[in-house]
């Protein structure tokens, strides 16, 4: 499984100045920056088949969860564990 993630960035800045009723001058500046990362899809590779499952559609998460046992079965199992000796 390969996750596909949408990343977006935004930035804004502004400044202003003026005079109030008491003839006092003032000014101000501001700046902001933001970022967002959102999972949008998962690429599932199974044998010779490649599927793109969009996470924005209803029911996609359920389809993905159905594939998890198959994917886990394909992960190579460790034949031995560290710290144990074989007889």
C-alpha cells in the first residue's frame, strides 16, 4: 500500500495605518502561514494488479480494510527471532 497525500500551503500578509478621532496615528502589520496534509487515496499493489482507492468516496475505507489481511500475509515472516538459539 502506498498512501497518496494532498499537501497545501497558504500565506497572507497585510498592513494598515491611519489616524483616529483624537488625531493619533497608528499602524499595524500582520502575517500568517498555514499548511495542511490530507490523505486522499491509497495505491494498492496486489500481484500484477494495481488499484487506486480514493478516500473521498463512500465505502472506500471499507474496501481498503478488506485488503489489509491479504497485504499482511504477503509481508515476509521472520524465520527466527534475535536472542533465541536454535537446537
